[in-house]
């Protein structure tokens, strides 16, 4: 009897609707899709909508996959929670609500577009982007779509698809991995935008946070190296209405996607290779153990190149449990060597460079502040433990401040950004005092060396002068004695003696003639 009923219902469907005999990119309210009988294909031939069975499963699902790729790669599943266990599936319209719905055995509804608005002439269309949309047949405006599959992603993020939240309604566009390759129902691994004051994407293992990408810093996410992937880039958008991320393929001829994988427990960026006829892993996250959420505990910094990889955040912190720390159990994290005193306005800040910024759950943000105003804001709040720019472009701008312990910090070898952590003024003063002492000592050494060099130069010059004088001989010494007598030139003496007038001649001796002048006596021996 049940078989007869099923045959009757199926016959009615075949008679009531015009069955699609060839691939088109839409179905109207007068059409339907029946399992194994018809397909919907995007206009450019990139994607197909139809029924399939994943892996070794015999269950039937309505889904979207790449048409041009020989390896069937499903990017979206309608009834991932309610499979159909035979080939009775039919996609048709509900004339009362205007929604398209998927019927299983006994006309049971296993999935529906469930739009909040009704179209006068409903049309379900598969776009070239892989987005399945419900719209009015006479209105193709994307802002007027009544429903779209991009709002309900499964395990795959396609270019142009949003991962994020509507701030007004709280609606959440998130990814969730397939449970197994044979079962597209949601697994434990999920990826979504955390709607904090400082939003950031995070992956979850069930109810436990698994890893973070870090907040957007104007160029990329703070947990990623600055060097961008040449084929794939991220974008980020945030305003009072919504916040989301998207991926963009820089080469339109490339086929790429991002997928959550429950088997490998990671997020993969995949690029199709025509040469290998397979998907290549272009990038994977987590990349290393330091990407695991809170790997080094509170106030710990994960440094992949260090041994051990977990380090306390600078010299102002120490392991909270040294015994556990020595046994490579870093879950207890680090504590301050000196506790912060209550609300001291003379506290200072230690600068740490190249970090993935801490978990932003407990943050406050002002995107118009500069860094100096941000410092003052943090200093004025007793609970503020750190601050940083929200945007690293153009020298930095914007302000984010953190409250409480700093969790999930990682050293980024070729990226990251600066974080300013609150410390006691006395700790910074001790550092400054050591610096001053070093400068004083260095200056004193420089002065002493200068004096020694000057003394050496002076002594060495005097010795050289003495040596040079010794080489001149006795004749030079006699000449020096003679040089003690005054010397006059011939013209001066001629004038004084009235041109050697004989009346002025006094006589003649061993040194030659001697003349009298009005002022002195000259001997011609000393004329020069």
C-alpha cells in the first residue's frame, strides 16, 4: 500500500510540474528537480545543483559542486542534517509561502529556503559564484534577494562569500566541517567571527576554542605573517551593521576555495591543479604548535624558534608553576614578578615587537585615537594591562586596550605588531638607572683614554724635539749663543753712521772697523 502511495505521489509530481530536461541556471514556481532526472547549472558552467551521495554513503543529498572538475567536490549541502535514504527526493516550490523546499519520502519536508518574505513570482537561481539565491522573477537586484545559500555555508568558503555576523540581528555566517567524508552533517570543528569590541576570526573544537587568526590590523590578521600569499588574499569589513571577512582570488582563472577538514583538524586553502587533476593544499592553519589557542597559558609568549617554545612575556613575568613549566606543561602560564599596585598613574609600559595580539575577548577599541592617547587611556584605567594600535598602516593609528591576563600570544617571525604591556614604574626605573650608569662609565672611560692619548702625544713630541736638537751639533750651539746679540741690516747702520762717515769712525780691531752713532756703537762683523 505504501509503495502504491509513493508511486501515486511521484506520478502527480511528474504531471503537475514541467520537469527540467536540460541544464538551466534557474527553476521557477512551475518547475522542479527530481533525483537523477535533472540538474541546474550556473550560466558560465562553473557549478551544478543536484542530488548526490557522498563517499561510500547511500544517502541522498541536494548539493552544489564544481561542474568542470572531474573529482566531484561539493561546496554546499542543503539537507546536511536530514539525508534522504532513497531516490525519492524532489525540489519544488511551496505555492503558499513562495519558498522552495526539498521533499523526501511521503512528501516529508527535509529542507526549505524558509524566507521571511514572499516573492510574487519566486525563482531559484544558481549564480556563477556558486551562490544559490531565491528572488522574484522580475527583480535581480542582489539587495532584494529573499534567501541565499551564501548565508548558510557548510564546510567551504568560496570567493565572495562572507564569514561574519550581522550586528543588528546577531545572524552568524559560520563554517562547520563535515563529520566524515561520507557524512556532511556538522562535525566538531567550526570557524566563525568573534563579535568582540575588537572582532577576530576563531576556530572551535566543539565548545572549546581551538585557535585564533588574531584581529585585523589594516593589512592582514595579526596572527599571520605579513608576506601575503600571491594567489589568495583576505579582506575585512566592519561597520555598525555587520562585520565579516572574505577571501579573494587574485587570478580569476584559478579555481580555489577554503575548507574546514575534520579529518586533519585544520583549515585548508586549496587550489585546483589541471596538470595533476587534483586539489593542492596552498596553505594550512594551524601552521605549528604555537597556533594552538592558549598554548603557553596566560602572559606567555609562544616562540617557535626558542627552547622551550613557551616563554614568559619578558623579564617582568615568571612561570606561575615552575615545576609544571620544567616538565613542558605550560597551561598555568606566567605571573608578574612584582604585582601592580592599585591604580598608579606613574606606571610604565614595556614594548614587545612582532606579536600576534592577545585574545580580544576583553578589549576596548577607539579607531580614531593615536598611540599616545591610547597610552593615556590605558594608564587611566586600573584594569588596563596593555594597549596597541588597531591599524599598522601609515605609522599606526587607532587604539585597542586589554583587560586582565594576556592570553594566546605568539611571536611572528616576519609580521605581527607592537604591544605595550603595563609594568611598575620602579621596574622601568631600574632599567633606566642601569642604562644611565652604563653611559656614565662609558663616558669616563672615553675621557681617560683621551687624556692618556694626549699625554702620550705630548711626551712623544717633546722627545722628538730633543732628538732633533741633539743632531744639530756644537756649531749650532755656538750659533745659538751668537743669536743672543742684536742684529742690524746694512741700511740701518749706514743711516746711523751717516753713510760710514770717517769722522764717526772710532777705530779698528779684531772684529773690523767700529763706528760711533748718536745712540750706539756698531761693529761691521754683525751686519746682516
